[in-house]
């Protein structure tokens, strides 16, 4: 199992019509999270979190000892972004 984390705005709700209605999340944040998750393979990590996700966790009062377990990685180029995305990785013991 692998996890990609990113933080930002998104749209959440029912999409479609009465014949085919789906509950979905859409937006740039969702796309980036998906692409960050894809990085788990290339970076040999169980979790890859964007700097935005780490900053939001810190601002929300997350346990700083837990967040220190995430290791800095080189900024990663992902499809749909002009600038590389700063990321941190976590590997299970």
C-alpha cells in the first residue's frame, strides 16, 4: 500500500445525472495528491507528502515527533506543474 498526501482546495460532491450519479472529488489538489502517490514507487517510500501537506499538518497541531519521521527528498517534477514540488518521504520500519 502507498499513500500520497497533498493539501489544498478541491470540489466535492455528486457529479452526473439521474442515470449515472457519482460522488467525487475533483481539482488540482486531487491531481497533485494522485501524482505524489505515484512517486512512492520511484522514491521507494510508503508515504510521500508534499510540503503543503506537511505545513498544513504542522499548522493543525500534528505531533512534531511524527512529522520528523518524514525525510526530505529532492523536489520532484510532476505532470501539470511548472515548478518541481517539494516532498518528504516516510518508510515503514
